[in-house]
C-alpha cells in the first residue's frame, strides 16, 4: 500500500506546482476519480476550480473537454449531432461527437444551463454512454463529469434537480486561500512565465487498475453498519432534516472511505475515513427543514450533528 501512497504523493506534489493550497479539494477530487464517480465543485469565482480540473487531467494523460453552460446551450451541443456528409456522390448522415466524448468533462457553471440541457448529461454520468437518434455510443473509459457552480449568483440559474445532484458522488466546497497561500499565488502569477514540463503520473490503464484495487480494500462489518446507520439517521432526524439521503449515499460513502484509505497508504478503512467522507457525500443529498434553516444551520452542521450521534 505504501507504493500506492508514493504515486498519489507524486501526483499531489506536481498538481501543487500549479495549484497553491486546496489540499483537501485536490484529495477529494482524486478520491472521486478513484471511485469512478462524478463530482460537483462549488466555490466563488476565481478560486481555480477550472484550472484544478484541467491540471489533474494533464498529469493523468486524460482527454479533457470543457462545456461552458449558458441558458441557450442545447443538448446536442453537449452530446453531438448528425451532419450530412457527401461520399462518392451520395449524401449520408454522419454522427459528429460533441464535447461529452472525453475522459474528463468539465461542465462549467452547470446551474446556468436549462434543465433540458442538464438532463443531457444524466445518461453519460450514469450509463457511460450517449444516445442520439436511434444509435447509442459508448464513452471512452475512464469517464468523469466534473461540474462547477457559483453559490452567490442565483439570477438566471436553474438549480440542479435532486435526481441529477444525487448522481454526483461529492459536492466539494472550494474555499478562499490563506494569506500566505494568496501571496504565493500572486508571486507565481505576476512573475516571468516559465513553461513547466508536465510529467505524466498516471495513465488511463493505471487509473482503471486503481479503481479496481479500491473495491478490494477491506472494510469491517461494524464500520459498514455505521455507514448504513448514518444514512438511515438522515431519513429519521426530522427535527433538522426534511429529506434524507438515498441508498446511493451508503454505496458512495463506503467506496469513498476505501479510496481515502488507499490514498493514505492503508489497506483497511477506519472510522476517520467515514467521518471525513461523510461531508462531501451528504451535503448535496440532504434537505434541511424550515426550523433548521431558521436557526441558520448549514448542511455541514447537520452532518456533524448526525456523526456525533452515530458512534
């Protein structure tokens, strides 16, 4: 397991040459990819969300594409469309793949796209395929949708439907850097531009192999029971939660805990892994009731309360 930790340490070290700070965000993003899952990043503008996703893709030799979500974006702009092509004097329809045909798809400001366009991502996120007309096209694996959204601008946005939000393993909150980190960012991006050679740490084949290894990490039955108890409590805790998490959250929390153990060079899951992963797994899957919102509680506050109850 120590060998795997060395791989991830090398990856994080290289990413940190471009991205200053944000260690927890980088780790959670990597965990989501090890779980073969999609990820939602929420943060204010200018916090390097897009740069982070692109940088991780570069160091992993994965094909990257970006979709800039706008209200006039159409589903075919994402999945692709049929075009008429002339071949030997005959006209025939040929499928022109859209930006969804990549390994890492960044859906920038996803909540600016209309619900119809957002739903075009659903099939790709869940089934790893795209249907256009009567044909179905398999996507190249590994495949991830990494979406960003801005929490402050709500005008002209379309909140993600619960069904789609549930298909993101994590909702990662990207915060502001510390004063020291911001000074380093200023120094890095106002000095002479030096082209850095990008070293490939992982490729497609090795990433797929690591995804298989994650599922082999053992987890004790009492810890599995604790995961299920945490998710069940989100449905029963009516004093603060209106709607709890689905069984998809139980699966996601166990997988995420396994991936975190692997990244940290351990061959078993601990209770600390479960506690750490509960926040990004649950914060977009629970809906607080009016009383909790009136008290000024956040979803993270509710998760902390539940974790304290389920020992």
